[in-house]
């Protein structure tokens, strides 16, 4: 970050905070409402709590832990797992998913808004955000702690929920608790100097912590015992706290603490309560109800006092006399801990909220002071901190031990420390302590290593004597078994969670032939890697970065055995609601492999970090020691780079080959007779006029226009001309630019001329008789025009290019459209467009193609111009502005998105992965410049990429692998930026684990990409066979691993149960289908989309979602922007689900169909469609009228919700049961049999047959 | 006469060896990221036809001069060269296509192919050398 002293970007720190802070702060404010600042945010805060805004809102992720705890045990019981972490964390899935689900809601809130990457940093926010951020940091550190002690940590979580809850009112729940963060963090800021690192035994007010840490090493073995003891204690509801605790005095408080908490939870009654709470909360959990919070609050309060307080108080007294005051607050904590497991966010939130409130109230003074602080002010404090920090660094070992044994202990302490906060007097001092310990608890970098003992130096001592994982494990299982209550909890939670699939669950064999309703009622979410929860929280969002196997097989042989594709799916430039932006003079990278520092590196000590990709040990630069968020020194592991797996750096001039280019847009328009006839010019010019001011760019933005038919027309828009000047070049064999510099003009200086031109353009060629199209020469001219700067060329073409270079012949034989045998001409006919694209790419120019054609125009050849220059392709078959209004509307909406969406220029993307893995094939629109460097002249938020991986060296010596994509681009404002995503995945050695971690959606998307390549390089039938074989191979491979099970049917692991269905869907997709009449261009376009769409959109295209919408209810509805959005269950894609008295909505990604049954409820027709009866519904209907009825409102809000965040604006078609358009609709019912293709059941039988062969 | 045939073959073979080495060097440059795919492929594509022609000439020469063994030895490689050249899809920029060379391990297979050819040409070189000396002695 910017240096403490006036670095060029003082706001740097503020930039980051807004993101994290926004969420955290707002969350904090809601329950607590402590200080004036927070107060304002109350409203948003609540929303926030419920709605984790999709992107990595860290606060929410904090919530996750709580969920983990609770669920973990439950899962554990169910699974006798081998993979330690895997099973453990299965519970986590829900959390992330939740956050994913609700992004919409989050965005509107002020807090969230701050996070927008593009939004300039709001300086005023800084104070508060900082605080919150720190809170986040501390919580994160918690995680680290837990991570760092893999073995004990599990236990800790379970047995020491209290601790967690305490200190982490912060960590545990993002939402309500955030306030806790807030308070705490701020306090900590203020108090920072006074805080000593836990590693310093003496200095700490909470001597106990220190002790623990110190003792830890020696005590270790015993501690394990104590753990087990605790476990047993737990199993027997009666609290058996003392034994361990007594033995180790210092720990006593700790252990006692934890045990008590557990025992408390163990009490049946409590459990019941909890469960009830959970269940009640379950609904509450939904982002929808703000009410839930309050409810849960009250509930919790009721519950808590009776049980927890007595126990706790006792414990506390035992722990330390000093703590007594906090006791009052404590009672809450144990409860909270109990609640935690339940993952009831709200509950915790409430409790915490309460608890936090106390803190907050006590804390306000420090808070306010801190919030006002500027970085400079902190410098003094830093100095103070500095010394302590150094000491801490000096004794990293104890820390690690600490961590090992129960990082939680320190946490507890910290929590206890924080708990005293309520007392006005002690508050300031202790409060700081709370975060502090947590920091120490995450010894620099130890956290991760814990996962992989071999990985890190520090880890080694920890492991000493103890076989890695085993102790924790056993403890864990014990817990699970002993705690039926927990199971119940988790199961009740299961209902809550969006995705209930857990590791064991994902391995459950499913007999596909007997499972009739294979499609879940809710959308399928990405599986979450089985990482330890800290890592999981830090991990990259599956929306941006997904791997087909969330458990990476150790060797290529194992991968081959599993017969599943291994690859990554990327959506690197996705629109994010929250993105930490980092301005720093030095961007810390590994010296040998140039990896950017990321959350998964390990800090060996304060001054060195170990690269997680190549394992080189690097120095931490001086600047990195200062953390602008906490304004503290000596905590490199708290830097935002290390706390977020998705970050954006503002790059220095080292990352520029030339000064950042301005945004340059060139429009190349076909104005031949055909084009004028189609009438797209009107729509385009209109859209451009509307969006001229919204084009991304700065004051340097330049724009230009060219039109062509058999000649090429340039437009001189030089400022000062009275009207646009048209220059015609008729020599298309040797194209030249008529004037060098006035064709691309500054948008703002020549705005009037541009507007004149746009107004005149639609009518300029109305009487043209020119039917030829010299696209090739026009593109060459465009290339010449753009090459000095680079930028974006948008080409509008309506027919086959017929003149000059790059002319094409019609290759399609209409009679072959429905051929089942060979489909030819999927590849380009000439290399002209490819060469041109590569030239453009070299000059940082991307070519976007809009093909609006009614006949064959050889998209296969034309698409090359976009494919290799990183452009995008839009295709509007049979476009006509009046005859085909739905296409016209689609063009209009697409243009709006296209013109206004974010854009990055002169970009390159590099993907790195851990040593041992290698990338061998890339999919998407780009040019692969060298082995791992993709050259992207432009990058847009709608572009997706896929990469195939192979395992070159065995990964046996590592337990984690990481992937990092770094996208270096020039923003439209002329800033050079680097967006870095890092994904971390576990390595497994057993085949079962590989299957357990399979991500069926990602696999399908990767397979689709591979199939496109195959059909172009080989043949379509080859590609189809390969798809079928993919299913056959993987299922038979799985079948052989579970051969002990006697099954007659087709067995698939639960994680892959949708695999055959999706493959069947692919086979019936336009791109790959045979036997159904498909125009070549349509097919090629579908292939282009498969190659460049991000996963979310691609999945809709492959397997549409079908909903019944004539009976929408508010049950399970979610709130988005103050609107209630009903969530009808998914229906399977089969005509059997279509009842005549219903109305169904099919979401195909780029198009919506509403199918109206013949005897559909007339109320629905009247209320939603606005027609009196079925007969009066028109054949072509593309809009739902805005009627003032409840059902209309529901239907519309549902459809709008579905439409949000789509790159392609779907058009809505209302299809009557008897209209001819219904074939369009029915072809998407992929589970049904068609003349040329299997039904789902037949396909299964076919697969089974193949397997048996 | 026979000596002349082998002298020519020897020279031709030398050229082919150099060409193979050039291929290997250029491909490994690409592998190591010293040059970009575009320039690498345009460099290499330039030499695909000369290589093909050079090798075909030797093969035909051997057929004409009725050196059956050497002809049969050369035939598979010559066929492969021609096949590879003919099978290039219309949309590609030659045997080496910059947009695909990094995909599906193509770079590796090109490299392997160049290595094998180098070995083959070296073998041929000594064979021609031996035959040439033999022919000269016989003369």
C-alpha cells in the first residue's frame, strides 16, 4: 500500500477499505448502532447482513466459519472420512453459495457500493471502513490460526466455539457481527500501541494467552489428551471441564472455557433450543427477511441467559478473577458458540450484536478517534507496535505452537479480552488486545502450512511426534459421533443451505436409472474445495475461477484413472461488486516465477515469504511491512493482498511498454443494399447517440466511423468542420487512409459532428444499389487506422463479403442441414481473417463482429477476426428492424450493454499454477502469445476462458495447489491495472476423493470447449462420440471403484449425477446436434458462444432452467432491491412436466420462452398477460404488460431478476401451446425423445450398455 | 555418376540437417518464450516447402538411381512431409499455426518431429557418405 507518508495515493488505503469495510461497517452498524458514523449505515447494514453480496464479501465469509463449525461435526459423523480436511469442511459449502446467491441485493446498499471497484475511493469512508476492515483482518487472522493448527484446530473449533464467538463476533458472522468487527477493530486501532503481541508473554494484559502459547510446545502431547478429554466430556453432556484445565493452569481457563461452552451446548435442552433456533432461523437465514434478525435476537437472548450464564460464569471465575466483569457478556458467548455451529447467521448476529453492542458502547470513544485518524497519525503508533511486532517475529515458534494446539486458545483469550469491553473503564485496553491476539494467533503464514506440514518450515515442529492430521481427526470424529445434537443441527441446517452437498454426500452412489428426478429443485452451485476453512474463506469466488476437479489428483495416473477432464474455467474480468484495489509502489511478486503475493503464500517469518507456486523463499519488501488498512507496521500477513484472493493492483510504469492508450472506438459499418434493407443503422445510431456519454473512457477517448459497400467511406470529423466530411476510397486492392489524423477524433471535441453524423447516417444510403460488400479491405483500412493506438473495432456485417481480399463463397449446402453424418465447413475457409486478427492483436486492436444476416454468411470464417483478436461475436440471424422486432430489440439491448460495459485495453493474461501442473490448451477468444501468456487486445466483463491442465510431476510432496491468473490491462481511464485471482485447491491421493470433488458444471463446460475444438479439427461426429465416451469412461471408472456395491443400474457418484444429463443436453445443443435442421451459421455461432461464454451463462445455454410461473408464491422468495422475487422450483426439461393448465418459463440464457398451456388458468392469462382468454393471446408476444396485479408483479419481478447480470439480453417469447413457434420451445426439452436423439432414459441405457461392453 | 548422385544427396542431406536444427532451435525459442508464436510460425512455415522439396528430390533421385533400400528408407518420411503439408486446414496459416501451436501439446509434437527428423537425416548423412566413398572408390 501507499507508504505512510504522503504517497501519491493517500486514498489507497481508503480504496481497499471501502470494499471490505463497506460490508463490514454496515453490518456492524445494524445491530449495534454504536457510534454516529455507523448509525447512518443502519439500513444498509441489515440488508448486508442478510445478503452477503456475492463477491467475496469477506464479512460474510466470516459467517462461513460458524457454519462450518456446526456443520462440520454433523458431516463428520456421517462421514468416516479419510481426507481430513475434506470432510471436515464440507459444511462450508453453503456459506459461499449463499453469498453467491444474493449478490443483487447487496449491490444497492451504500455499503456495498463503496466496494465497487470502479468507484473512486471515498476518502470520507476511510475511518470507518478502516476499522471494519481491520476487524475483518483480525477475523481472518482467526481463521489463520485455526488453519495453522490443523490438528488441534478442528477440535478447537468444536470445543471452543466460545472463543470463537467471543473474539470473533468478528470473525464468525459477517453480518450482524460485523458491528462487532467494527467496534473491535476500531478499538484495536486506537489501542494498538498498547497492545502487545501475544508472543510477548509479559506485555500482554492477558497473560494467560501468552502462557498458553508458551506452554504450548511442552504441553502439546498432553493437550491432545486434554482434547480428547474434552471430547469425552462433551459426549457426556455433563461438563467435565476441569481435568485438562486443572492440569495446565494457564490453559485451565482456556480449556475450561471451551469445555464449558461445549458442555453447555451439550445439554440436551440447549441443543433443542438451538435446534429450534436454527430451524426457525433457517428461514431467517434467508437474505430476505430483515425480521429474522430481530427474531433470532430475541430468541437467543431468551435462551442464553439461563444456561450459558451459570456455566460460563463459573468457568470464567475459574479462568481468572479479572475476567469476571466480562462474565456478563460471556454468557452470551457460549451460547453464541452453540449457535455458531448452527450457522445461524442471524442468531449469532443477534447475540453478537448484543454482545457487540456492549462492546461498541464501551468502545465508541476509541472508535471515533480511530475513524478520524489519518494514516500519518498512526505512524507513531506503528513505532510503538513495531517493537512488539519484532519481538513477536522473534519468537514465531511459540506462536505456531500456539496455533497448533489451539490457536483458538489465544482466540479465546482475545475474545475474553474483548468481552471485558463492556466495562467502560477497561474497555479500551482490553479491546485492542482482542484483535491483537488473533493476529498473533495467525502466526505469519503458519496458518496455511498447517494444512500441509511438509509445506512449511514452521509446521514441522508442530507436527513433531504427531502424525499429521490424525489426532485432530480422531478428535473430530469423536465429536461428530458423540454429538448427535450437532448432527441434527447440521441436518436442519441442510435445509437452510443452498447447497447441501457435502463430501460424503457428493460421493454417495446414485443409481441413475432409478433416480427419476435427478435434477435438483434449486440451481446447482459450485462445489467448494475441501480446504480448511480459513483457506476456504480466502479462496477465489467460483464465479471467477473454477476448476473441474476441486480435489486435484496427485498424479496424472490417478487423473487418467478418474477419466475426468482437468481444467480451469475463468471469468477474470467479471463485474464485481467488491474488489480491493491496491496502490503500491512495489507490487510484491515471487522473484523466480513472478507470482503475485496472495493469501496462500506462507510467511516464514516476518521478513520472508515462500511462494506457493514455485516454493521459492522471497524477501518481504520494507514497504509491505506497513499495512495501510490497520495502519500498523510489521504485519505483512494482514495486507489486503494477503487477505483477498481477488485483488486489483494499480500498476506502475514498469508494467507499461508504452504510455497507457486512450480508449479508441472505431465503428465499421456495412451500408450495402442488404444492410440498408435490414435497417440496423437506425438502431445502432440511436443507441450510440444515447450512450455516447456513457462510453467508457476519459478525456482522451477517440472515436471514428467507416462505412463500406464496394468502396470504403471514411468520415472526417475533425473539430472545426461545419459538418462531417465523407471521404471515399474506391481502390480496395490497395487500401490507404485518405487523411492520417482526422478520422479518429476526440469524442468530446468533436461531439457535435459525431452527433450530426449519427443522425445523418441511417438515411445516407437509403437509395443505394450497391450489393457488394468489401469487408476485407475495410478491415485492412480499419487496422491501419487503429494500429498507432489500438482499441476496439466494431464491425457490422450483413452478408457474405464479396469483394477484395477476404472474399468468401457460400459453402453451405442447405440439404445437408439436418444430415446426421458429416457436417462440413465448421472451420474457416481462408486464413485472411485469422491473419488480420493476429495483426490487430499485435497492435492491441480487438475486432468485435456483429453479424446481422438473413442468409449464410460464413460465420466460421468471419468469426476468426474476433476469435484471435480477443473480440466478441454477436449474431442476429434473419435480422430485420420491422419484420423481426424481437431481434431488433435484442440488438438494441445488446448494444446498450456493449457500449457501456467496462472495457480493458492492451491486456495480457497470464495463468500460473503450482509446479508440477502445466497448462496445455486454452479456450476462449485471444491469441496465445507464449506458453502461458494470453494476449487480449481488449478484455470485456462478459468474456470467459477455459484452460486444460495436465499433471506433469507427481504432487505428492504438497497438499495444496494454487492457480493464479493475472490480468494486466489498461482501464478506460488510462490506468494500468492488474487483476489477480488466486485459487487454492487440495491435492488428494484416492480416486474416491477425486470423484467427490468433481464439479459437474465446470466439467461440462470444459468438455463442451474441447468438443468444439474436436469438431473443427476432426469432425462433428468425432466430437459427439467423444462426449458420450466422456460419460461412459468416467462412470465406468467410478463403477469399478465401487464394485463392492451390488448395483444393477448405472451408478454415478452424487457429484456427477447430472453428468449424463448435461452431456445429453450438449448433444442436443445447436452446436453438436445432428439430425435436426440446423443452419451452419447457427451451429458455428453456438460453438463460438461455447468457447467464449463464462460458465454461468454457458450452463444456461446448455441446460435451460424451466420454471412453472402460473402459481408463483412468496414462499422462499428473496428480496432484491426492495422487490420480492419469488423462487419457483426448477422443473426438469421434459414435456411430462408441462401441464396444460399451467404456464412455464424457460430460461435459455439468451432467450426466454413462456409457454402457455391450452387450458391455462384464465386468471393467470388475465392478470399476467393482460388478455381475457387463451384464444386472444397473440402469436407474437415479447413483453409482459405491466399490470397492477400481484401475480403480474411476481412474474415480472422474477423475470427481471433472471435478466439481471446477463451479457446477452434475453428476449422473451410467449409461446402458445398451439403456435408454430412451439417447436422452438420444445427443442429445449432435452429429456424428451426426438426423432434424431435419445431421451434421457434411453441415453442412460445407452451409456450403461457401453459400460457393460 | 553414382558418386555424383551421392554427393548431391550428401549436400542435400546437410541442408536438411541444418534445417532440422533450425526448426528445433526456433521451436525451443518459442518454448522458452524468447519469440512469440506469430514470428516463430512465420519463420518456420517459410521453410516447410523447401524441406519438403529437398527431401522429395533425394527420395526421387534414389528411386531413379535404383537404390531401393535408401529409397524405401526415405519414403515414409517423404510421405509424411507431403501428407502434413496437404492436410493443413484451409483456415490455417501453414503447417505451423500460431493460434494452435500452444494447444493440445502441438508444440511438443512439432519438437519431437523435428528431433526425429534430425536423427533420421544424420543417419542418412552417414549412409550417403559411406555410399559416396564407396562409389568414388569403385570409380
